[in-house]
């Protein structure tokens, strides 16, 4: 195993032909700020351009979280113009994952809410621990997912279930995630890394060009109107940053109190 310390918020390790990209902000449940997003994109590009790497895994440091998603302390005071630019960073990261010519696996344990679920939805495979907690709970802080999750989720689970997940904002455990087709496999937390590595090793024995062609063909064939859907979701997200309820929801979250929504 080789590891590098070239990033502040991300650790990278190479195990055989697998590049692990580990989100390394465990004190905040690996919440992703702008620096972390940029470093994830750079680490992904490094792996994509390394001929010795056959596949890529995203994981979270520590035992409590894959990633809790966006760092709300960075997001709460942004105005619509700023949040548009901010969220395009997320869209760009997820597009990098989807257009990468190598398989990308999410190794999910603990909290994977908000942007954590968004990240997993962009990956080609999701293997999770039985303590995983997926969820798109942005409705509870006065917004919606704004980096493609609404569109991706609807493709994965259908319109009725997507509305339930997004509009109720409830959490989804690892076993349920498999039943909803949000994850390929659920195993005990202690087994997750070994299980993911075995899965990655099996992928690594397949023909790389054929894997790339299969990934691209499936992604393109799933929905030819995908890009338009992503842009529509982003614009709806940005519009919410004109509202009192967005400010109230995010402040209440950080202050650990119940929000007082007023519909304005």
C-alpha cells in the first residue's frame, strides 16, 4: 500500500490497482467544504491519468461517516449568485466521476447524508456497511438537493420513491439502501474495506477499455435528457436562497434548534 499526503482534506492510497480517495475531515463527519471538493477533483484526475490505476474508491476517514455532505457553516450565508457558483463545484465533481473512464466505487459507512448520498449516486457502484445512513434531508434546512441528486435519484428509484425520500427527508439504512437500489451490497462495518477491495480487484481483472465503454454506454443510455434535468434542479436550488426559510433552516441546523418556517 502506498499513501500520499499531498492534500489537506483528502488522503490517497494505492492498493494494487485501486486508488482510494479518503475524505479526511472526521471531526466534522467529513463534511466537504470548497477546498475538499477541489481536492477530490484533483485526486480523481490524478487517478484517472495514472495508467497503473484500474479503479477508484471514495471513502471517509474515521468510523462515523462517509461524508455528511456540504459544510453548512460555509453555505448558510451565501446569496443566490454565490451559491450558484458554489454548487457548480459539486456538479463538476460529480460529472468528473461519471465521465471518468474508470469504475468509481463508493465505500459508505456511517453518515452519508445530503452531499454524501449525492456523491454515492454519482458513483458506478455503492458498497455500504450495515451502519450506513443515507438520506437527502435538505428539506429539513429549507432547501432541496442542488447538485443533481433529485435527477439521479429519480433515475435510480423512480418518481414515487424519489418524492418520498426528498420531500420527507428521512434516513435510509444500509439494508434498505440495497432494497431501493441505492447500494449494490451491505456488509458488516468491520468487513467493508475488505469487501470493497475484493470487488475492486475483480473489476481490475476486466478489460479496461471494455469497462470504460460499458460505463459510458450505460450512463448515456439511461436518460438522454439528463443534462437539462441537472440544470433545472440547480436553478430551483438557487432560487431558494432568496428565501427567509433557507436562512432560517440553516441557522436552526447550526444552532441545534427546530426551524420556524414561514413560507417566504
